[in-house]
C-alpha cells in the first residue's frame, strides 16, 4: 500500500512537482490532496494535471488564525495522511493545528536554519556577506522554522551570485532532497545525521 500524504502550497509548486515526479508517479507515495491558501497558485494546476485532488482553503478577511487552521485540519484529516508536506505554504499554522498531527508535518526552508528564519532569505544572505547558503528540511513545531532538522544541504556563494541565481541553486537542491526525504519517511528508513551539516 502506498504512503498517503497531503501537500500544502501557496504558489508555484515546483517542489510539489518534484514530489509528484519522484514519489507519486512511481507509486511509493500517494498524494491524496493538494491544498492551497491562494486560489491562483500554479501548483493547483500541477496537481490537477497529475490527476491529484486539489482545492483551495482561503483565510477570509478578519477570520482568526485558529479558526482557519481548525477547518484546514478537518479538511486534511478526511484524507487520513501519514504525512503533511508543506511545500511553499506561506501561512503560519497555529498550535491547535500542529497538535492534531503530532510528528507528521514537515517543511522545507530556503536557508541554513537556524539562520534566516522567515522571508527573503536569499537577499538577507547576500546582505550579510555570507560565504555559503543552502536548504533545510525540518519537522514542524509551534515555533516558526525551528523544529528538529532532518536534512540540511549547503553550497558556496560566488561573487557574482544574485538573489535570482541563489534561488535557482536552492531550487535545484530542494527538488532533489525534498522528494528523497518524503520517500525515506514513507519507507520508514532512517536518515543519517551526516545529512545535517
Ligand atoms: C521554496 O524555495 C521553499 O523552500 C519555500 O518556498 C519555496 C516554494 O517554492 N518554503 P515552490 O512553490 O515549491 O516552487
């Protein structure tokens, strides 16, 4: 039986596409649904193209975060996922959501956490004059971008790198490692600590 997951997105969905191509199509993992908080997210189109259920759950103006997350959790629960994969999902999930799915939510972040939590990581890395940049895949806890790290991959920053080239390099790594992590979790295989450095 394939391993059921739900993927949450807000935008382009290139990481979703990598997971579709490398996990869902081969059949080890079944993406039960893709849910976006943004009606125009291109990732919804990617899901439908692959024959995966896709829908929007948008936070209406003035709706409290807890209420939004409570309904989102209800929607997701119906799909009985073993794993919830945040792939560019831009909403901060409230503790009541996270408590409903203990040790079942992962996220990918475009920086070497704990450096550069939050937004605009490529710009901040360049402004700081860092020598390296990278990606982090981690378990989701109540504190933003702070849960236990599963995999971290890094690369050197070149003198001619820009926000755009850093984004491209980050995406190249993400598209390799996010599907890899999803597959390992699906097969209940240990992930070496050597991949966090
Ligand atoms: C990725 O860089 C990811 O690290 C961050 O948001 C971006 C989403 O890109 N959380 P995409 O929508 O998967 O193309």
